[in-house]
């Protein structure tokens, strides 16, 4: 099969790889579409280290073969999403249900001599538990959102959101937009803090109730006005660094929860007055990856047409134009660039 690797920053090579024999607990998936995430962008632009690198982890495709020991009733032709989990199922955290914190999780090398998930390839060998069936009428490109949807679902679950809550979302990029969509889906009133005028406008299209520019407006004060002085019950940091995190904490209501979802840098260190925890009983937590349960939920959410998730797919590229997709992905106008391994047949 053909696979793409990054031998060094800003360079892509297409290599021929021989697939190993399918094991009894594996599923062979013909890859049809792969989303381009900031994870892959980090390697392409040299911010992340470890080459050669084989990217691609937001995968949708079709089942070709099913190992004899795979428990779920998958059959060739099933449309699926694939999430490379590498969970042991036996460690302390897996048994407690925190499988995203698996003590034995490690990256499985899918492409010889290249680290990384290896989804930018014509086929993908996955463990049975990494494969989730989806409805046949979901386009492959939209199905690639299954992985980020799973991560954002975990974020909302960690916050224990309730209908009627006010929520602040810091950042309105792809992950911020998904937080807006899923928060509205669960009945929250959503406030977005985002410096880009274009992305504030898009946030309103995605369902945000209020948007503010943190560069020109005091977001915490505006939130006090909107909530009769209480603040937001939930806040989600997806981007914006130290300033956004501090604004989110200032905006929390009594017993409010902040979820640190987005990545941070060394300069984003914050200092917190412990009295905030003692008197206001706030919670500051975070999330990483996704859980098997959040994937299960996300695989069903994909089928909810009312969310119009296809709006997040802003560009499509053939496999051989992967490099173009990686240059498109970071643009302000881009939410998700998707690589199509082959054109989907029209019915």
C-alpha cells in the first residue's frame, strides 16, 4: 500500500509499505478520508520533534477484513471511524474507566521506521476496540470529525455540564467551534471569547449566543452583566494562552468548573489565590485524548443532522496533495482540511 511519511519538516514522501498479516483481534480498514489536525501540523512545521513521522489519526473508512477474535459484529463493507487507542484494558486506570490514562499505552508503529499513528495510508490495521461503526449516509469527510468530537465530548463530560448552564469557550478555532456545537446540543448558553472577527462571526453561525473580543473588551465584566453577577458555570480553554485561562477563572460562578482543553506553553504558567477554591468552591481541571465512552457517544452524534458538522470541513484534497492540505490547514479561514484517499461514489 501507499503511505505518507514526513522525513523532515516541510517534506513529504510517499512510500510503498507491505501490510503485515491481519491478526485475530484486528480489523483491516480501507482508509477513505483523514483529517489534518494541529498534531500533524506540529511535525510538518517543525514545532514537534521525532522524524521520520507518519501522521494521520482522524480516520474514516470501510471494513475489508475482520479477525476471528473481534467481538463486535463488524462485516466487510461497514463504514467506520478508527481511533488509535493502544489501551491495555488491564492496568489500574483502564480498570477504573480512565482508559485515556492507560499506564501501558504507547504509540504503535504502523509504518516501518516511522513513529506516529500512520493514518495517511491506503489501509489501516486496527484493534477491534479501535473501530466504531457509523451510519452509512455519513460522508467520509464528515466522519473524520469523530476523533476530535470524541475529545470534546470527554471535555464536556469532565465539566459535568447541565442544561441551562452558562458556558464560556475561549478560542473559536476548530476545537472551540466543536465545543460550541456540542455545548448547544446539550442545552447550554454559550459565550465565546475570540480575537479574530472572522471566527467570532463563524462562532455565531455555529450557535454561540454571545461573542466578545478579548483584545478590546473585558470579557469577565461582560459575563457578569449577562449572568446577573454570577459568572459562568462552565468554562473551556481551547486557545489563547495565559490571558485566556486567567479570564476564564475570573469568569467562573460559585462552584464553576474550568476545563483546560487546549495546549499550553511554558509562558502560560498562572498563579492562583487558594481563597478562590476555599470560598468559591471552583474546580480547575483538564482533559487529554478521549475515552472509549466518549468515542461511543461521538459516533452517534455524527449522525445528528441538526448539528450540520459538515460546516467544519472547509477544504478537501486528494491523497497526492497532502502537502497542500498541510499548508491550508493553519489558515484563519480553515477549520478542517481533509485528505480523501479516493473520491466517494455518488449515489
